[in-house]
């Protein structure tokens, strides 16, 4: 009897499959399509439950359609399962062609994951091929393969899951193949629905853009072109993000560039390299920032850049309307104030606060460890360092920078061993105190003393390298930071500086002389800036006391 009825069952199922396909092709929306798939699996293939899980733009899967049980449909429709959990399911169990079957003996490990699920109650199976209430059967749905791809599956767009065949048996070869056909046809329908939706959105967007442009072009052109400050329109998003589409006369005059040339640039091409991060954050957030833009003559001008995101009602952000205001004068005043706060007003050298800041930037507080191997690991991890031409510290690590114990890109500073000349280089700190300076102030007045301090600052700066720092600590005390020196190098530098200082100085129409005492300290991580300066200061006083008073200055 079963053999005679099987062709009839298959033919009936095929008729139902064709009917479902016809309904999917006439569905008015993707939601209707997915519900048709779920209903068809329950009606045509005889499963008690069918669920369509659709891949969302964020790659997680949402329950988009459910059939067979109204209570279950109300409970789990719209719930989301993570892509990771779904990939785990599709990678385990048994493969039945394109289907994935996970028997209850393995599926128990999935009971607590985040995939929405519902089981029908039923007795435990008595036969080998009988369906267990905890069995799982999935039919992955893939984007139809492109022509010439050799039949390879496209990207995963959803999963069709079923539960408990009404006959209580695991599906045979025909049932499996029929479920695969549903999944394949459903994938085609979903892909077509996506394509239609994308085309409809594109047509609607195009029409809206054209209408908006036609309606506002003239009024916008007037406000844009004749604005007293710079204005620009730039693309937002995509490969051409930031490309300038249009500029007004004020912005062209500010940057000294014609409008035709401006359209060849994006703002990232014009911004100062140090301000590129600020520009990118401002573009993304539609906010404001102060940064530098390049003029045609190679100079930079400080501007206040304020963005407004011009949005399309259907698709969100489209482009940036950028207002550019010249703030060069204000920025120059701010930089002058900042310079005054960090530099000595008499000599122009970095002051005490700036000196400590530069020195502290080179030092880290070594994490506590009593294990020698841990100390060696830190010394190895920190690498090398240097100062830039303005005396600011920067890190250099051959082969790339890494972080160690929370000090990202830090370069470990170590000192040469005292009494050894093994070629080790370090950061030398030379503490200089002028000898005989007080007597010049007392005899010739403070104007003469100021002239001496200015000349000493000039001579010290002239004798050091571009990357070194010369700072006035206060009074007649100066400090030199010189990186990459050995102990002999530092001693030679102190001699050169002393010989330069003791030369006669013209002050208030007369020649005067001062001497200089130097103390050489070494900076290394684990010390504070004050500890380094104190060490150099103490060495200076040792050196000062070691020389006869009459030899401390040149007369």
C-alpha cells in the first residue's frame, strides 16, 4: 500500500510546491514572501512548525516568519540570534545534502545559546528513525550563485528551520530533497525581493533628489555664493568621502585657489598633517573643529570649520555643508600666550615648567618587580628615544612600536654606567650655575645682569644640537637636556659650554665676564623630573666647591 501511494504523495507535494512558488512571486513585500515560505513548508511538507530566520545588515539573524503554532509565533517572531551561534549550529551535526540535522544526542549543548527556539512536546522515540522532540533540522538559504561561479554558494541570507514531521519520522530522501527545494526557491524569492526593494529605493531617492534640487537651487546658490565667509559642499561617505563638490568665492580667496582647482581636492588633501584626525572626527560627527588648511603658496591658515550634515529623508546623510571662518589672528594670539606661559620672558628659553614637562614626558614610573628577568624584559621592551628639533620628546622603535605594561609607544630611558665606557648612550641633564653673576648685578645694575643672561642663553643655544633643550630654570641657573650622549660626550659638552660662557660679554657699554659650574646628571625611567634635576644640581655644587674660588670665573 505504501509503495502504491508514494507517487501520489510526491505529486501532491509538487503541486503544493508550485502553488507556493506562485504565491512567492506575487508577494507584495519581503515579509509576505517569508511568511509564504513558512506556511508552504507546514502545508506542503507536513511539518508542525516552520521558521524563517533572515540575515540582517548587522549579520545577526532575526525570526522574520513563523508558521504552525500561533503561541510560538507570538513568542519568538522578531527575536534575534547571533551569527556566531548560527554558524556553530550549521557546522555541527549531520549533513543531509544541503541540510543540517542535529540529533538530540548532540543538540543538548545548544540549549542555552541565544538562538530563538521552540520545541513541540512528544513522547521519546521508540524506533531508530523516529523524530525526537529535541532533534533539529535546518535548511540554510544562500544567495543564488552568479553565472560562471561553478555553482558555488553565495552568501548566507537566511536559515529555514523545521520541527517535528507530522508522521513522527525523520524525513527520507524525498522529504529532504523537497525541503532543499523550498530553501532554494525561497532564497531566489528573497534575493529578488531585495533587488526590487533596492531598485525602488534608488528610484525614489533619485526623484526626491531631483525635486529638491530643482526647488532649492536658486535660493541656495544665492546664499552660498555671496556668504561673507568660506563655504563648501563635500561628499559624505563612500570612496569619495570629503571630496569638495563646490566652493564659494570667500573660501577661494582665503586659500588662494580658484574654484576649478578646489574641486580636485578633498579637505583631507588640504588639512595640515597634524590635524587630519581632527578633520576625520569632525566629518563623521557633523560637528565643528579648529584646524589648519593649506594655501596655494604653501602656508597654512587657522580656520574654524563647522559642518552641517545635509540629509535625505529616505537614506540619511548625503553630504556636508561646511562653513569655514578665518581665525588666524585669534590663533596667533593664543599661541603667543601659550608660548609666554611655557617660556622665559627675558631669554626666550623654555621655562622651569616646560623643562619639567619635557623631562617628565621621557620618564615612566617603573612597575614594581623584584624579579631580575622582569626588569630585563622592561628594559628590552622600551626601545630607543629622541627629541625633535623643538626639544619635544618622540619615540622611535626599530621594526615598529609596541606597548608594555600600559606604556603605549613608550621608549625606555636608561643611563650609562658610571666609571664605564661601553658605548651606552643616555639622556644627559647638565645643570649650569653662573659664577660671579651677583657681583655684576650689584656693581652695574640689573640691566647689565639681564644682558648677561640673554647672551649666556644665546651662547648655550648656539653650542647644542637642534634636538637638545636649553632651559632657564630661574635666576642664573640653566639646564641642558642632551639625548644620546655617553659620559665622555657629556663631559666634553660641559667643557665646550663653559669655555663659551667665560668669553667677555658686552653689557651696558662695558665688557664683563662670568664663570660657570656644571653638574651632569642622567635621566632614567623610575625617576621623577624633580629627582633628575636634584641629582644634577647636587653634582653641580660638588663641582663648584671642588674648584678654587678665583677659578670659578674668568675675571
